[in-house]
């Protein structure tokens, strides 16, 4: 009941939404994990997210729901900590989410390793997680791997693999991926792309 008492002391239940939160909190404290998650979502989204006390309380309920097996709550914990730049706190949740096939979590961990976000910089591990995200359909992760193959970051420079990952990004709907793939493919075919002057001349023909 401790969390419920904190909530009662911090805000009044004068609206329907507040009453609904109260019901979810009571159900949560009675062992209903889905209600823990519902209360957490309400307290950490919309206008409530702007109130630090409500958001912190919401995260406590989110953590409780995650602890008792609500996987979506675990995913949200990772996303929230990452968005707040609490990278070390986010990491275990993101790793768990990535292992369950959440592409955004895999991509986030890849970026943590690439950019040394409260963690030792490691291009090899960055590529590992980007590769998982790419396989799950993240166009941005595919592009990041292509760049790694172009610059030799954690891998040997490999133009074939660079092109391959740009194509993957293109297939997932990335305009940048398509542009880079087409440019490389034209080069491989010996097709010269029109230069800027040629394109300007074509406008007047």
C-alpha cells in the first residue's frame, strides 16, 4: 500500500482519470500485474509525464509489473531510461527486450556501444546488436552497418557487404539506403550518373 499512500498524498483524486488510476493502483497492490502496468502507463504518459512525482511513481509501478513478468513493462522501462539518457539503468532492460526480438532495443544497445554511452566503446559489439536490429527490420541499423563496412569500424572494409546492407535498408523503406545502393550498383555496372552540370542542362532541354 506504500505506493498508493504516496500517490494519495501527492495528488487529489478529483477527476475520473484519477479515480481510474486509484482503482488500478488498488488492484495492483492486490496482485493484479496488468493493473500495475495500466497505472504505470497512465502516470508516465501525456500530461502526467510532465510531473516528475507522477512519472517517478509511474516508473515504480512499471518496475513492479516488469519484476512479475509483464514483458511490455520491461520494454517500456528500457525505452524510458534510454530516452532520459540513463544508459546504465536502461541496458539490462534493453538487452532483455532485444533478446525477445525488439528491434528498437537492439538498435539502442548498438548505439550505446558505438557512441560509448556510459559504456566502453566497442564497435564489434555495436555491429552485433545493429545486425540483430537490421535482421528485425530496422533500416537505420542496416545503414549503420553499411557505414561500418565502408570505414572499417569493427570490421574489415568490405564494399560488397556495404552495398548489401544499403540494399537491406532500401528494402525496409529507407530512401537514403536506396540512394546509396543505386549509386554503388550503377558504379558496379559501369553506369555513369549525371553530374550537377548535366542535370542543370537537362532542365533547359
